[in-house]
C-alpha cells in the first residue's frame, strides 16, 4: 500500500509539473511583456507549491540590485522590495549561482527581514535565473505555514530552468530594442513603433500625434528614486 501511494503521489507531482510547464509555455508564446509573462508563470505554479507565495526578482541594470518584477500572494507594499546581491537567501542564490532550500528560516543566518515584508515566512527556496550564461534574477517560493520539501525544491529548480529560457528570450530582445541603463526604447524601437502606428493610423483613418518632453532635473530623480521611477 505504501509503495502504491508513493507511485500515485509521484504521478500527481509529474502531472502538476507538466501542467505548470504547459501554462508557462502559453504565457511565453503570448504577446505579453516580460513582467506580464512572469506574472502568469507564477500563477501557474500555485498547484505545484500549495500554501505558499512566490516571486521573481531581476537584476536592475542601473543599480545591480534585485528588484521585484512579479509576485503571487504578496501584499501591495511588498512590490517595492529590493535586495543587494548577496543579501538574504535570494541575494545569496544570485551571488553563488546556486539553489538554496531553507526549511526553517530561524536557523539560517542568511535570512534577512525587510521592513516592507509583512507576509509570514517559515520556509523559503530560491533558484537563480540565467540568461546567456549570466545570473539575471531569482525565483523565490516561500511558505509561512509549512516547511518546503526536497521534492518541491527539485521542481523549483526545473521550473527555474524553464523560466530562464523565457527571460533570456526577452532579455535578448530587450538588448536589441532598449537602452541598457534606463530600459527605455532606443532608436530601433522608435522606428519599429512608428511604422506600426503610422500604418494603424492610415488603416483606420485617424490622426497621429507625436509628443516630446524635455524634463528638467531628471538626473536628480534618477539618483534618488532610481531609473525605473525616472
């Protein structure tokens, strides 16, 4: 009976993993931004990691800090969370380029509690995300109700590999179409957008306007609040 239950549980876990991969693939093939695709990805992980919350942080080009770009189960105030590389379990996973599973955060000196964190955490696992061989972010799954298992850790590492391929696809596209410092569209992106919008205006016979702004003091905004806000 025990062997039968183990086989049944293994079959269920594989089914959940395959379903999560299928939904991640659908999110990747849809015309979403990277943040939207990652948000859909985290929602697809809910059945795989019950009674848990998840998040994806990516390295910000300007500061090289980890910033939250997608989350599932976290509160609004936690959307502004950021970690330095090496800070906390997530920062450690990025610096060391290694997966980490912590069954009890009270016994792990790497864990850091941020002021913005209000969601209870008892156990956490973090898997680094890669693009072109470089670590670009981290997938974190944590629970305030239970200890995460080794089997869930293996599933997390597999999912992180799939997410990494999606991040890399967007990353390469972003490098081609955006400024590396600010993340704003470059001349190539401008030309592509203008072609689309001019064609759309002609097709539907509506006017097209182009507005340009010269913002005073933008550097101080970037220095104080970061390039994303600027």
